[in-house]
C-alpha cells in the first residue's frame, strides 16, 4: 500500500475534528449520513472503511477540503478521484470493493461487514469472485454510481462558485482572484441551509470559457456564481453575478470599484467577501428568495424536507397570517419526515414564536412549543448558527434575557457573515441599543436588499433617545405604509414634537381587535421592549390623543421619559 503523506491525526487541523455534541468521529472518515446528522447504522462504518482503504491504496484521502466546511461538503457531494489515476497497478477487484464502500447511499454499499470481509478475502482467488450488489453473480464489476452532477440535479438547488477570473499577468491580482473564490465558497458554506458545491468540483472551469448553463448542467448546480477582476493602474473593478443555470436568468449582479494596493490584498478580501456572501446567502438574500419562489407553487404534500425549509424562508418575505399558516404546516410535516434536520426545527421554532410575536394563528403553548423546537435544533447541531438564533428568539419572548443573549452571541460568533442575524435586534431589545444599532447598520451596508423594517428599528432607537424628528425620518424612510408599527411610532414621535395634526393623522392608521387600540399597542410594545421604553412610547400616544377603554389618555408618569440623551 502507498504511504499516506499527511493524514495522521497529529497533523490534522483542529477545525477538522467533529464538534462535541454534534456527532462523534473524525470528519475525514465520516459518512455522508453522519456529516448530515442523520440516523446511523453499521453501514456508516463500511463507508469509513472505504475511506481508510482508499487512503492506504493511494496515499491520500478520497475527499479533500481546506476547512471543515469544505471537507464536509466534499463528503456529501463529490465523487472521489479515480483510484487508477494514481495506482493503475491495483487489481480491478480491489478498486471495485473500495468504490462500493464509498457509495453515498448506504443502500448501495455492502449490506454487512461480513460481506465486506468476504469480498476482500475473495480477492485472493481473482477479481471474478467479487459480486457487486444487485449485479449478476458472474459479473466482476460494480455498476458505476450516478454521476455527482446527476445526483445534484436530482436533489436540486445546489450553488456553485466558479473560479474568479483575471486576464492579466499581475500575480497580486491573480492571488486576489483565487482568494476571493476560496473565501466566497467558504462563506456560503457557513449557511447550513445552502447546498454549496465544493471548490474542487469547479476548479476545472478556471479558464472562464464555459457557459454558465453548460457548467450548471455538468455539475448539477441550479445556481452559478462567477466573477471577474480587471485592473487598471491603481484601480480595481470586481464584477460578480449570480445566474439561474436552468434558465440563464441573472438573479443578481454587482460591480465593486476599489483602489488596489498589492500589500493590502487581505483587506480587499475582508471588504468584498462579506458583501457578496451576505447579499446572496442570508435569510433575505438572493438565494433564499430564489429558492423559496421556486418551491412556492409546489403542492404542500410533495415538498421534500429541504423544500419545506426553503418554503419557510418565503414566509419571511411575506409576513401575513396566511403565509404563516402554510409555513407552519409544511415545517411540521418536514420535522416528522426528517426529525434529524436541525434547520427545519429551527425554522419551525421561528414560525411558532410568531404566533406570540405577531399574533398569527395562535395555538395554546406557543412559547413552549417554540422553545422545544429551538432546543431540538440546538441539540442536533450546536454549531448551527440558525439553530442558535432560533433559541435566542424563543428565550427572548420568554423574558430570559441572560439565556437569550448567550444564544445570540453564539449565533453571531458562528457566522459573522450573516447580515440577517436576529441577534442584532435582540441585542437592541434587551437594552444595548448602541451596539445593536451599529450591528444593524453594518448589516444594511453588507446587503443593500435588506428588509425595510431595519430602518424602522433605527427609528425606534431615535425615539428612545428623544430625537423625535430623526425618528420620523427613519420611519418614513422604511416606507412600510400604515400598520401596527409604523402608525404608533409616527403618532408618538409627531406628538412629542408638538405636531398634533400629524399625530392625529397617524393615529387613524391604528386598528385593533375589539377596538381597544391603546391596549393593543401596549401589548405589542411589551412583547418587544423594556418597560421604560414602553412607557415612553405610550406617553407619546397619549399626547397624540389616544385614549384607553376607560376614556383616559394613555401614557404619562416618570417612566415615560426618553431613555437616552435628549437634544436641546
């Protein structure tokens, strides 16, 4: 056997080891089902044996990656390089045994360890004694598995990043192109709900001559990102686009113009990669929207768990009771069909928490069910930042400030490229408005397609500080129309400015079940804000002329003062 060159555990980067509490084992030897956190049986060990046999035969592992995310992606999606390319002297029968052990589907491997051992022993009597599964007894070959591209096409919604191109001879720009490609792939892979093709599968397209549609067809990617770099003197232009390879439609394109300093290539990467990744990958990004729209018209009963997850993302683009009901239905079905899918549990927790937060289709025990689903997600995948966000939200609505902030901090640390992280807003709502609004503004800068209610939260912060004119400007900039948030914020801010006419006009946009607008507004504020800010807002509504059910003006009292500095 060949001598493995760099595969010992002592040489393995620590981030390639399995995170405690996720799964047990060493990542390079894990089966696809183990990487995915799915239920396991003895056939996962047969896959691991295949990895070991491949490594002994060739001196390298069958699946490669520069990070744990890339390695996991390769195990799930890539076919190993042909053994004969490096060891043409190996018997065909041995290659057949190894190939069968490394099948992605457990059903296509040897069914038992006994049969695996028997196949290896039979090699002594020649290759014709090996009987592949589902092949005639006289066959000496294993039927070739479906190509990786075919499997991806069958699964759907894979994302590939082609090598960024540069036409020129400047080694610094070439290095930047390579670095951008690598970091964008790694960044997209941080989002557990995206299926990202490993970089090794796209390296052969570095010439940039192949069409996006042909590349997508060959590797089975529905969405393909490509980028190019042009350099003229001290200026650099980076053009990036995301294309639906099935139709050729451009989903997103952006051009970034930056000054170029060869000694600051890493600074350029740190500037551009978060923008590209967040715009495409976060909850409100181009990919989530495109995939959710693609599955939107599919019958609920026909949705796979992954499609149900992405259908849940569609709810975030259309917050309404009707959308909420359908998202909850498909996600409840998804966790029944795939109880080990942490993303589905996290999304179900989010949707369930909105029974309380927005009053959509409430059922008994909303907060308990939301917390149970979030904890299930975290138990399945502690390093999943979406699960940690869901846990933070569930704990927030239960008024567990310490638990909420602990989960929020964990979510931000796990994926700093997520511009849609709920943690930013929870940091605000639990009292640290300065830090929280700074995080929100950074998220808005990363993804220009952020939801308009980001500005609304900035308007709440201005009101909190007694900056009422700025609060009006931010709320109007959000341009959300009349509703349970816009109308009371505008009414309160105008009233604090002394503009009773504008305040009264804003009040007309307030409606509530049973007609008790004051009670409805207070209940809404109390779900989200600390008591002092609640009283400050109710004070503004009282000045606007809003009365409670008893006919008294709302608000007032010492707690109604601004919670920050008030301009002179």
